[in-house]
C-alpha cells in the first residue's frame, strides 16, 4: 500500500511540473522539464562543441531550457541574436544573478552588476581605458613590449618543439597587469604564477557539471567538498592579489600623476566621497580588476593558441600572411595597430581565427528585464537569456563555408578587408565587451609579430594537430607542440 501511495505522489509531482509555464505554447519550446533538475538531463554530463547547435536544429532558433527552477532562453543564429542584443538591447541589458555568480561577483564591478552600479562602473572603465591610451601609443607600446618578451621566449626554444600556451598566457596576463597595476611581473614570480593558475581554475569550473549542480543546489553544494570549494578559494586568491596592489597604490597615491586603472579609480573615489549616489568604493574596484582578468585573459590567450595551431596546420595560409607582412612592412623594425588597414589578408586571417574557433561555448548570459514578446514567443521577465554566439559565427546564412577555415569570408573580390555584421565574438548591444579594443590590439600585434619572426612548423612525425577542442565554458585546444623556426630575415 505504501509503494502505491509513493508512486501516486511521484506522478502528481511530475504532472505539476509538466503544467509549469515552460509547457505553455506561448513560451519557447525545449526539452522536457523534470522535477528538481529541470532540463539539465538533455545537456548530458559532458558537453560537446555542437550541443547547442543540435538543440537549435531540434527545437528552433529560440528554445528554452530549465536550470532547475530557472528558465533559460537560448538564442541561436544571427537573426535571433541580433533581434535580442541589438534591436531590443535595453530589454535584455541585465546580467543574471545566479547563486554562484552572486558569490563570486557580489553584484559589483562591470560584468556581474546591474542598474546604476553597472552603468556607473562601465562608463568609468570605458573613459579610463581611453585616458590610459587605449587605441593610442600608450597601451600599444605596452603590448609591443610584451610581444618582444613573447618572441624571446619562442626564440629560446631554438626551433625545437614547444608548447606555446604558458608563454602566451604569461604575456596576455602581463598586459592586463600593466593596465590595472601599472607594472608587469616576471614569469618566475610565484605570486604572479599563483594568480594565473587561480584564474585558469575558475574558468575550468564555470560551465562544468559541478557548476551546474551548484546553481541548482547551492544550499547543499556550499557544504560539500569538491571542485566548487577550490573555485571559490581561487576567486579569493585573485581578489587578495588585487587587494595587495591597491594597498601599494594607496601608500604612494599622492607621489605621482595617475598611471594606471587603480590610480584613476582611487582618484575618482576621492572626488565622489560626498556623492550619495556614488558606487565608487574599494569593493567595486577589486571586482573591476577581478573581472578584467576573467574577461580578458581567456579570450586573448585561447584565440592566439588556436591561431598558432591553425597556422602550423595550414602552411600555405601562413606563408601568404608572411609575404604580405614583408611586402607591406619591409625592413621596418616596428609596426603599429593602424598598419592592420594595410595588411588586408593578415587582418582577415585573424578575424577568421576568431570566427572559426570562437573560444567560448556560448555567449555571456543576460537577463530579461520584463516580459517580452519576441519572434512569436513570450520571454518571461527575469528569464536568463543565452546568446549562442558560437552559432552566429557558424551561421550558414551568414558565412559561405561556415565549417571551413576561409579568410575570404572577410575579403571582397579585390582583396580588401570587409567588416561583417555577423562577426560578434565580443557580443553586441549594451553589454558588448568593454575590452574589445584592447583584445583586438593584442591579437594583431602578437600574431603579426610571431608570423613575421618565425615559421611555425609541425614537429617531426606529426602530420596534423588535433582541432577538436576540450569543451567547458571555453573551447580549449588540446595540448600541442609546434616548432618556431626563426626566419632568416628576422
């Protein structure tokens, strides 16, 4: 009798969940929502690169998943993403406040905040980047210095097989350190290495199955041992590193003109101390720095790692890039970011690396600010909105050969570089990546410097490097080695 009663109660529970709003025809379609876990079952324990694209083929370009009790609307393909992020930008301007993101971001800084805090912090960051010389000689010179360090690290291998990931990671991290702290760190500095490893561990956790469990069962996962504990300690390690740098700046703040982000932020804190609407405080400063690393390190370093892998696999394209660099720059020892306008093919190759090997599984999530009717569906207020930027960059309606590496996607019939509306690796609308210009400069200067100085070759006995990524929040190249052979003209 007890077994019959339990079975009856389970059936009632399932029927209750089936009658939730997700089954309403006005809401986007999606996988069956089960009690407690929602539709997490449909994603499986292990994500694949094409998981979201396959779901779109089954349910359409606007579909709904349930992360436990949280509705998640996924937008697939250029038209759906454009409609939400560009045409209806204000309706989807918020960032979701999930249990894990709330713990690590505290609804502060630029990435994890909303409303007045977000607007004020973002505006300050954009203005400050311009003051520091973003797009001008100041920041560009710092990137050139890191490019020189990267070239030296490659040269030290003397043409023998090397794994470029560590050198690239250190150089990209030091660009962010220079912008935030006004200094670079030695690759042997223990605190610097701990900072980099902590950031990588955070990225390794976000998007994992354990992360999904944390968002659904935060009350339980907070008290259980596991990778979530390490991820949270890594967040505190990055914040602690930033806190030490802030204290150093406070000690010498009056000794010189502002040189970096911390200097300018501390100055703004002084100017705004009597403003009751000010959000300029030390907690927001620490979160801004933390989010610079979260937003900037992975994007640039993974794109460069994919770029070198592809150039080693595609020697004809690599040589065409090198020839253009030599023809345009000649014997000039230096070049600038503005030279990209003369290096059409090189610029197209860099863009095609970003398009064909987009480094994130999906785009950064948003949150719906109100009930929205869009493309025939009702998107409920507070629903998490996930723009699948990966699907935009592989949209067959926008790209001639979406699955193939083809620099001609960004060239016209005369060989001139052309921008494409569907090229959205930095997102779009109100939440477009504030560090886009910095990342573009890094990619161009690092990539062009490396191809100019070295021929990237496969190690002896290796016919081709594996292009299947390791899938998590990021799409990471499998470990590989290449030979960076110095060119005779370098």
